[in-house]
C-alpha cells in the first residue's frame, strides 16, 4: 500500500505540487509527525503562491523556493512509513469483496502481482480447465486466452461465462464470444491500468444496484 501511494504521489508531483501536497495530507494520520510536516509544506506552498501572485518575488526567487519545496516534498514522501498512513485511508483502499480470477497456469504469477494482498483481501484463483466453484462471488475476472487455439478458447470461455455466478470482467484485447449475448454480464478491460479502474467501477456499481436475476445465475 505504501509503495503504491508513494508512486502515485510522485507522479502527481511532476504535474502539480499543490495537488500532491493536498493528497499527501489527506492520506496521513493526524497523530503522526509526518502529518505536521505535511501541513508545514502546505502552508509554505500557499505562502509562496500568494507572494508570487502579489508580485513580491522575482522569477528567480520564486523558482528557487519552488524547487526547494519540491525537494522537501520528495523527502517527506520517501521517508513515510506504513504507520504514518491514516487508518481510514487504509480501510478505504482495501477491497474485501470476493473476486474469482481465472487464468492460464503460466500467467498466474504475473496476475498475482497485480492483485496485491495489501489491497485485495479475498481473491480465489483457478486455471482454465478447473471446475467452476459453486460458491457466489462478487466479481470474476477472466484473463485473455489468446495463446490457446481459438476453438478451444471459445468453448472454455463460454463454459466459464455461463457457469460463474457473478458479473464478469474480461481482461484481454479480443473477446471471442458474442458480445450481445453477454452484454448484461460481461464487461471489458484491455490493459492493466483499465483493469484496476474497471474493477473499482464495477464494485462501486454493485453497491448501489441490486440484480436478483444475476445472483441466481
């Protein structure tokens, strides 16, 4: 969790220092020293921007102070510990819904790296060819079967799409089945980045939408 936050903050820092500091402040435990340090950064940033808007600084002075703020922010990000993070944020980021992931055996190690145990707390993995679990899942992820012969891939995929009692997210470039047939059950992501975003979207959707027919499939 900490590693992901640090990467996200550094990416934000390259685009918007003020936004980075505010996101950092929202992620920290107010009882920890890192939060106080972050508030000082935010105060210094606001002061610098205010003085710049009022033409109280030369361009060189502004650039020098801005660069110092960037270095201080980077230092604070790099020095963070897990205990510095807000417990509320940690709980908000964790995903406890039951997720079934169906993969080719040789791809499982790669996919497991995406479903970090720091965030995803309830993931079950099976390989194509394994029996479909009888229990109910909140969401299933079917990985692309492109390396397999097309007829075999289509038959296996249809078996899982029909038999899994959950909404399904297909992770791959080309869905080999009839999309119209599965329009109300199967959704799509074609990159590791869109996969994470779509999982979040689907889980949020299911919190507010009850679909009894889907539950009985």
